[in-house]
């Protein structure tokens, strides 16, 4: 009997498939089971319109049968089957398979692209088998046929005896090689595991004969092998169930079973969407941050199912970066099973789902913020940083979306407040949203720069994380109120009499010029301070880069030595100022220099910035004391 040849492109694809380094060989079973399920679906749909067919649920199942002695694995189904022609057309030409067809020949060059293009499909069987037999009897047909192939050298189709309608796929499992173990695909427990992992939610029963050791009689010590037919999959996925029938515990169990995290979920979102796009999803917000969350190893994404079949473990396209902490799964009937990573990115359905999910997550967080503040703060303490990164990311592209979810520590409330809460607590004459930066709330509270603003009774937001100020610079304003650092030039406070300050600056011009001279290259200017009350000096920054930003930027690996334009502000009402003024008036240059350096270094220390020469600084202090 003459061998039929695969179509040219199929042959090449087959070679690539078999020899590819595709790491998860176990997915072949997912593919075969999914085809079996499709075949049963076809009868199911036929029965809907064809009265001559009755769909009796119990007649339809899939069975997986390993045989160690024969070294075969059989996947049987009672689905629609294939005629002789269908065997030739469906299995002989890869280009025919699935909903995709070859786009152009050049894409054939790289094996990975190919597998990506087509999913794995029926041919995945050749990853684990030397020979594949497909014995099939089509619905309404009297004859059955056997399709047989050892891979790229072609295939044969011959008549065969088969009792019922349906398909048996028999794989002759490969011998173990030096670096591959194929025996596992003959082990009951392993097969069961693979089925549970990928096909648990197939809606037809997947049966296996499972052998266990059991006592011979009730009171007997002696154990014998007992074989029972078991349904391995659970069939009804939790996400297809009605929310009202499910308890928190059910969701927690699902979270654990799926190993979404080692913790418990803080909250879950269960979506059954039945609109222009249909999908079910269960999403979780974890209670604690994963240990690898801020490492390169962390990969965001949701599990993606196409009609109950897992097609991707981590579909990153479903989650925006700012919600990368969300775990869970999405199942949609509107997605093709054979869709590849590259294709997914362009998939319209998937984009719609992603958009929808993004909205739902935000709504859920807002709900939590409104109704369960304690829980929200718990969440925010774990993942708030990611939201702030999100607001900063891509030049503030998502800031509108995220700003209502942000919280900062308030000088007045002594706890986290939202921007909205800040705004509603603003004083009538208040122009800005004030903030101060530092390493800890304690240290920020003691910053000289906060004195005036706090004294005037304005609330100050304390920023202690490196991302805070960057995020806020991106947001720029909230409800038409601009953010203002307490260290910035114009604080917009009526109380500070600008005219007076200008006059004073003029008055001490010579003195400040002299101080500036000593601090060449270190500060841009020396000025009278509007914001100091009890402290003698502080630093502030002109321009876009604040002192805090300088710290953050310089701590980065690719330090570009970005410097803030520092201004040394002097409290002219402080008696230390009188001392330096006296030194200036008596033209004591030595003393002037000494005092200037001490004041400058003090200002650096208060700011948490390093001083250039600590030894010189302590020597200076000693000089003053002596
Ligand atoms: P896809 O499932 O995307 O169509 P596959 O390579 O998995 O691609 O399968 C190719 C075709 O072979 C299927 O479309 C189907 O027509 C046929 N087929 C495969 N397995 C079975 C089966 N168990 N019963 C009936 N038809 C099958
Ligand atoms: Mg398939």
C-alpha cells in the first residue's frame, strides 16, 4: 500500500515540531483531549438541530488509557469521528488545521515561530510518540478507518473494525533518551496530574482506570490491586458557577489549589460577562506582596482559558503594569485555542477583555476604599507603591485612572489620606497641596522647611518613598490644585510678606554674596528664608529637580550625577544670623568662612544629604566651641 505524503509545509512543520526544544511536552495531552472535547461538542451542536440525534449526556466521554506493556497511550472519545476523507484532510494537511492558515512562507524559518503560530494541535502527539494511530468512525458512517504515521515520512489510511462512533488516538510512546523521560506518560498518577492541570474544566468526563492497593477483606492486612474507573476532571469550573452559590472559602480554596500565592487572597472579583464579548474570570488581590514582586523574575499575568482549556499560564496582556499584583484566570469561548503569544497581542477580543478587567479591578479597589478602609489600607501598604509607579509610568498615561486610589500620610490626621480627602480638608485660602519629603515621617515632621506651612495650619502630605515625588510631579495637580513642595520657592502663603523679603535680601546683599562665594559650586544662591521660624538654615531647590529627587536619582545604578539647584536659606531672625553678620561687618573673613561652612553642612545634614568632608565639619565645630 502506497504511503501518502504530507503536504510540503506540513512536513516541514512536523520536523520542527518533533525536533523542537519545546519544553513542555506534556501539553500534547491537553491538545488531544481538547480535540476530543471539540468532537463531542460537534455532536452536541448537531443534536440541537437534528431530531434524529439525541444527545444523551452519559454516552459522551473521553477516556485516557495507558498500557505499559504495549508502551501505548490511548485517548478515546465518543465524539463525531472522522470519515476517510476527513482523516486525510484534517490530519494530512496542517495548513488546514485550526482557524489559521499559513500567512507566508518566510515565517517558516524559525521553529518557535511556527509553534507559536499554530499552537500545537494534533501534531503535538509526535513530541512523545514514535508512531501515532487514529482509529475513527464518523457519525452516520458504517466503516471505520485507521490513519497511521510515524511522523514526517507520510501516513497510511486503511479500513479497520471499530464498534462505536468516535475516535481512538493511540500513541506509541517513545523510549527514554539520555535527557528525556517518556515513561512518565504511561504513569497513571502523572497522567492524572496533567489532566488536572490543563483539562480539569473540560465539560465532558475524562475517565481513567485507576488502580489502588486496598485490603483484600475488611479486616485483612493483605493488600490487593483494585481497579476502578474514575472521572479525573471536575467538569464544572468554579468560574462558571453562580457567585451566590460560592463562599469565601471556595474562592480561598481555588486560590490555594491554583497556587496563585502562598498567602490568602485579600479579596476576589468574580466576573460572568455576557455581552458583546463573553468571558468568565476570577481575579484575586493577594494579602501579601510576593517575595519576588520587585525582581526581574516576577512575571505578571492571568491564566487564560479558551472554553475551559488552559492555553496560557501567564497572559501578561490581560493586566496593566499597575495592577500586576492581581492573580487569577480568564475563560472565554470567544478565543481560539490555537492562538499564539504574538497573535494574542493583536487579538481584538483579548484587548476588550483586558480593558474590561482593568476597569473592574479599579472599581473593586474603589469599593474597598469606600466600604472597608482597613482592608484597603492593608492592600495599600502592600501594593500602593505599584500604583504610584503606575501613575508615573509612561509619562503619566494612567495618572487619571490611578490618582483616586493613592494615599499619603497626613501631617494633621497622622494617617494615610486620599487626595480627595486632602482637598476637602483644605483651608479656604489654600492654593496648593503641600508635601514634604524625607526618609521617615518622624524626620519629615522635624524638617525646618515644614515650619511655616504647618504654623499657618495647612495640612502637609509626607512623602517617604522614593517614587512619591516622581509620581506627584507627573500628576501635577489634583482637582485643579497644584502640588507644592514645602521646600519650593514660592509657597503661595499670604503671610509671607514678599516685599519685606525682597527688601531684606537687598539689605544683606553683600553678606549673601560673600557667603555664596565661599559656597561656589555648591549652592546656586543664598537668600532670606520665608519658611523658617526656629531653625537657622535650610536648603531648598530652584528648578525641576528637588533635593529628594537628587537623592533618588543618584542612588540609581546609572547615576548621571544629576544635581538639584540648591539654595541656602537663612533665617534672619535667628541669633546665629547676628553672629555671621557681625563677622561680616568686622570683615573677619576667616570667621565668615567658618560660619558659612558650618551652616551649609548643617543644612545638608538636616536634608539627609551627605556632607563632603565630615572631618572638616567636626573640626569647624571644635573651632567654634574653643
Ligand atoms: P484544531 O483543533 O485547531 O482544528 P488540530 O491539529 O488539533 O487543530 O486538529 C486538526 C483537526 O483534526 C481538527 O480540526 C478536527 O477536525 C480533527 N480532529 C482531531 N482530533 C479529532 C478527534 N478526536 N475527533 C474528531 N476530529 C478530530
Ligand atoms: Mg486541536
